[in-house]
C-alpha cells in the first residue's frame, strides 16, 4: 500500500508544476501578441514621419510657379 502522505505530496508538486507551466505559456503568448502590436504601431509611426518629412520638404521648396503666384497676389 502506498504511503498517503507521499502520494499527497507528489500530487501537490505535480499540481504546482502544471499550474506553473500553464501560467508560463499564457505569459509567453501574451508577450508575442503585444510585440506584434508594438511592431505595427512603430511601422505606422515611421510611415507617418516619412510622409511628414516629405510634405515639409515639398512645402519648403520654392518653385517658379509658387513665386509667381505669391507675387501676383501681393
């Protein structure tokens, strides 16, 4: 006959190990989902910065058409 104390201890250790494993798997899955979300946010922010920079460069360039338009208005 098995010792009841040893059996209870073994079941407790197994339950703790299973719970730890499940928690670690959940944590890992959560890290992957937030990493993907952050990557998308970074890519969107970078694209917006590039567009803003291009718009700024385009606005700062004086072409003959913009000069003529300015001079005819004033």
